[in-house]
């Protein structure tokens, strides 16, 4: 199924976020709007085109653009909080900007100033860059068959990508490929380029409106300036991987927060007390009170670990080394473990505590569990336990990629 692609390019410049507090305030303001209709968008699988346009116009889409290029370069603590706020309102909208914000963070480590000035300038103007890494037919998520080759003064890209989150709504798609020497390379392609097709065929039961469909690249021609090598990123310590994972953890934290909020609201206003409880209101049931207390502790613990990891990333920024990057990656992995567990637990306990009525389709509360279950599969927590244990027990640094 073909989606709303290509999206029209912006006709007005985006706002410029000037400081961290403005970023958080803007996220709260947008979240109030995004929360309205989130259930209906999920139910009808309606892509949040207008909402994502509002996000871009607000300036939040350029949060990770460095100050040297005119961007706000907000702290990672602010970045995580902004994403969590948006994901609480609509988990799909929390995920849509993940790849572009991580891409801008990655770009900071590349040496080509011309590329950085161009892309950061477009980002600040409100243009969106999706970032497509994975393919669905490889032996592992890291395996890449999409290739780029030089043809005269241009390059030609051929291949097929899956999980192309936000590509349907992007103005530029950035595609992870291998060059003729099998080196990791990134290609930036305007959404109107001949041979580029993006399909709205994402059929998961969760994160239904993230536009994570299939991308076909059939002899797509791009100028040389749109192609740059990224192999060196895996050969030096950078914060690109942990920043990407921090955003993923923040999405799960937002889902957990919202599931807890919905549980409390439903129990207070709609749930009935159990017949043997002897209380007038479900909110006075001692077992429900204790369970909500347990949930609140776990959600707050996840938030605390997320904040701790973000602070460590902030301390490491500009001081990247084997030691600081490994410590940052592990801190984010520890946070991701807890945000995963909190999101799954809170979205499941919602129904147990709120009761049978909460499962009715009128309330659309099942989306929280579906979103949590789907998004937390992005990278397996069992391997985070392994990385964390290996680091603390044997001093082994975690792998350098965006899935740890």
C-alpha cells in the first residue's frame, strides 16, 4: 500500500528552540494536543501527518543540532525528557523523530563541514531526515545488501530496506548502505528522487502509526555531495550509539508513565470495587493501592535511571574516549532494561487493576501494551543484561553500534 509520499516540503521556516527549558515547555504544549486523538489514530491506523508537521514547525526536530551550526544542542537530559513527554501523549509520535535526532548526533562526528552545514541548515529550517538502517531479509539486523556505486559524477543506489520509520513523512531519506569497498556509507536522498519508493505496509499490532514501512531503491541517482562514508564511526569512540539508545529508552519511559496515569484515572473514575473488599470505591481497595504504589516505584526508578544515563552522556560529550563512551553505553543499557520492564508491567497491570471494563474498545487502552510490547523488541533486553554483566564483571566494553 502506497502511503502519503512524498510529503510536501516546508514553505515556512521552523521556530528556533533557544534553551533547554523552552524545549521542555514546547514538548508539554504539543503533548496536550497530541494526546487528543491518539487512540483514534491508532485504531484507524491514521498517520499523524498534521501532528508531525506541528512537531517540525516547533523546532523540536532540530534539538541535537550543535550550537556551532546554529542549533540548540540541548542536553541529553532534556532530549530524553522531551521524547518521554511526547511518547506519553502518543508513543508513535515519540518514535517518529528518533532516527532523525540520532542522525544529527551522528553527523557531528563526521569531518565534512560542507555536508554538516547543509544538513544542519535544512534541519533548522524544519526539513525532516529519516534514517533507514535495517533490512528484513538479512541473517542479522546488521547485515546490509543495499549498495551504492559511483557512475561518473553521480552515485547510484540499489536495494530494499525495511523498518523505515518516518520515511513516509520525511523530506530526505538517509540510507545506510555499503560502497564498492564494502564500507559503511550514508546516502541522503530527497523524497522526490526518481526510483525511490516508500510503502505504508507496516502491519505490526503496535506503534501502528510510525510509518515504518518498506523502502525500494531502484537505481536511485544522487550527487556526490549526498554520499559520505561512516565506517570510521565504528572505529572510534562516539556517543552516537548511546544517544540513539537513550531516545529508545525515553520512548518506553513515556509509555510507562502514560500507562500508570491511565490506570490511576480509570480506577478513580470508572472501576468498581471488588465485592469482598468492603470498600465503596475501587481506589480504596488495599490491594489496588499497594499495586499502584509498586507500579509508581518502578516507573520512577526507570525515570531515575534514564535521567542518570542522560547526565552521564552530558558529562561525556566533548570528552569521548574508550572509557567514557563504554561507561555511557552501559548506563543507557541499564536504563533501557528498567524502562522496558516498566513499560511492559505498567501497560499490563493497567487491565488487572482497572478491571474488565478497561478492556472495552471504547477506551482504546490496549494500545499502551501493544506499543510497549512492539517498541521494546527493537533491541533485546537479554543482550543488555549480558553487556552490563560483562562490563561490570570482566571490564569488557560493549559493542559499538546503535542497538546496545
